[in-house]
C-alpha cells in the first residue's frame, strides 16, 4: 500500500477540532502541574517504563504532546505501530543500539552507510562489535550474540540498493534496521518487507527545508517502549519547536519528494550522456538485479544521485567551487539543491581503504536535487563542469 496525501495532511491532528484550533499547538512546558501526588507517581511510573502516554506528562524528558503528534504522523506514514523521535539521526541510531544491547553487542552491517553511522559502529564507542559484509553474506555472519542487522538503502553516498526482503530472510530472528533516509516513506516502507526498525535522519527530506535537526525510528509498540526508556535515560530529545516544524512539513512530503525526483530523473539521464562525467550512480539508471530490487521495494528512484568525474579531488573541488544556483554543502533532501564531496566531507571519518572498497572515490560528487526547474539546474551544472574541466586541464 502506498502512502496517502490524506494521511500526511491529517495524521496527528484528529483532536484539533475538538480543541477548537486549526494550527498545531506547541507545548513548551518543561514541567506540568500535578493535581495530586498519586497521579504524578502513577504517571511517572508508566512513562519511565516506556509507555506511550500517561494521565500527566510530569516532565518534558518523559513526554511532550507536540512531539507525540509528529510521532503519530510519522508512524502513519511508515505504516508502523509507533514512532519515536530523537534530536538527530545519530541519536536515533544510538538509541536503537542501546535498546538492543540486552540481546548482545554484535552488529552485522552492509557498507556503505552514512559516514558517521559507519564511525559509530566501527569505533565501538557504544561497546558494539561490527562485522561488515556484503548483502548476500548477512546470513553467514549472524552469531548467537548478534543483536542487530543494519542496512541503508538507497545507500549514502553511492545510491547502492540493498534487497530488504533478502536481508530479512537471512537475519532470521535478528531484527533488521533499515536507514530509509534517502527513500522517505513516500518511496519505500521497509516494515512491509519485514524490517523491525526504520530509521530516518529527519534532518533531510522529512524536515525538508534545511532548518531542523531530528531523527526518528518507526517500529512496533514493543520496540518503541524500549526506545522510549532509552530516550528518557539518555535525554536525546526532540524539541517541541522542531517537532512542530517537522509536522508542518508532513503534508507536502509527497509533493516535494515526487517533484524533486522528476528533476533528478532528468538530470541523471542528462549527466549519463555527458562526456565530462565518467559514471552516474542513480537507482533510476539501475539495470538487472538492482532494477528488480528497485521495482520490488521502491515506488521511485528518489532525488539523490552521485556522479564521478575524471581528475579526482581537484576537479571535484572545482565543480563545488563553480556552482552558483546549487549550494555546495553537506546534507540533502532540502527544497533547494545541494552538492557535496563524500570522500572529503560526509564520509571522511572512514578509513581510506574502506571508503575505496565501497566505491567512494576522490572524483565522486553527491547531488541532492531540489525543486528548482530542470533547465536552471542543468545550466548551473553544465557551466560548473566546464569551469572545472578547464581548471583541471590547466593544472595538468
Ligand atoms: C544525515 C544522515 C544521518 C545522520 O543524521 P543526523 O540527523 O545528521 O544526525 C544518518 N543516515 C543518513 C542516511 C543520513 O543521510
């Protein structure tokens, strides 16, 4: 079942008419008056155990109604029982790792994933041990103390697709976490393929305007209860203002994703015919097995693409320096187009050999296509490529 605009517009707002308001209310209270001590104690107990709500919120680290509204909206979008919001994507991943520690500290993961996610796993900062495998080696890597299998599809920054169902099959009873940031629930709903946890850096498409940092996990009520326990204990909360902005962005999510995708499809085809570009990585250009995976688990190829140019770091840097309309900046999923160099920025934290093994070369640029007209974007990229190739030739 695909996502409905009606749900994106209305989920988490069903009580507004009864409240007599039209816009989403923002509750900034850090503490709440307790009508009697027994109610306070009972509510505190329920929330600390990770229950969704209680008669009284007690304290903002335990519950916030504005955040709860957005969580409901996101859960509806993913077709999940629950959503649990965090202060960033990294806080969301951290909470998942901590919540599953009772089952073991071993994680099986498929590269590439977002650079800081890679670092969090590889560094062992949270006491995890990681085995990196290719998508068809997941089954063989599972151990009795494996707590989690983690994949990211489409993957940052190479846009590699991972077959979610095939990974879930291999993982057997071990929960599979899918970082679905690049797809959004508009293009992919991994819980339908059997994933246990879907994670988003909501800083990207869900916020969509480059002005809010957030993370969220969509999952079962049982898993959400454990994640809330971790959130209460560690405090990686989403601020109610941020939740308000995220909720305000939900009604336009499908429109934004589909419009940006149309631009990305056109740009990917144009770039793939350009002699200055040696390779274009985009699910919409996939052939064979990747194309089957795209058709089976996604409703479209999305609006992030990557391309490679000859001349490595220097020429890539010159492209970034020459764009005028497109912003040379990390992040993605905004209404405006952004271009960045993964090896020098988002994936710099990885070991160079690991970067190269998963295709993050010195000439790779990642482009997040926004809502601008195709002609304007192509004009800008075209002149930037010309500039960069000229400067590359002069240097050589
Ligand atoms: C940005 C990003 C993250 C990290 O999210 P933050 O909100 O920056 O903490 C994780 N995964 C992917 C795929 C991302 O693009």
